[in-house]
């Protein structure tokens, strides 16, 4: 059985890496994101199995890399590159929009704006919106109202979209 696993580790790494490469490029350029997101996330996780088998199969050769500077240099540069993305993201205040599709940023801006500013988008006055949400404080945002009610701004926005009964 181990020889079968060893025989297929490198071919599976190649196939899964190509899928990860193509889907990652597509996601980066926002091409068919709905097609590629799940594929990229799940099959990149599956890639771990043949990667581990490949390292196991080539353990001695791998250890030889650690006897020379290029491996340490490559690992250090990779770590610095990862930290260049991770640190700014970690420094963002909680709830801040970190890029992504513009519609998410627009939705977040609406959730954070005073209800009187966004109520007309739903065809309501601020008083009508407050009544629909069961809120009383004028000038609050959907985010603030949701926090006070133990809800989410998105679910409150859905409430505002429901037709009057």
C-alpha cells in the first residue's frame, strides 16, 4: 500500500496544485468567483495529503535542503511575505471592511450610516424604519440597533425590505 501512495503523491500534488493555481488566479481577478471559491478552498486543503506523502517519500532529499542557505532564505522570505498581509489585516478594527467585492463595502457603509440616512433607500422615513425594527433611538445605525437587540445589521435590513402588513 505505501508504494501505491508514494507512486501517486507527486502526480496528485501536480494536479491539485494546478487546480489551486488556476482557481487562485481566477479569484484574484474576480473571474467566476462563485465557480472557483469552493473549489479553491476545499481542494487546497486536500492538497495537504499528497504534500505530506511527498515530503515523507523524499525525506532524505528534503533534509539536505536544510543544510544550505537557500532553504532558510526561501522560508524567511515566505514568512515575511505572509506577515506583510497578516499584520495589516490584524491591525484593522473589528468589523472593518477589508477589501473584497465592492457590494460588501457598500452594504457595510449602509449598515454603519444613521438610519435616517438609509431609510429612504428602503422607501421609509426614519420613524417608519424605527417602528418596523422596534427601536426608538433616533440617529442610530443599523449596526448599533442590531447590537442593542442582539441581532445582525443584515437581518434588520431584511426586516426593512419586507412589505408593510
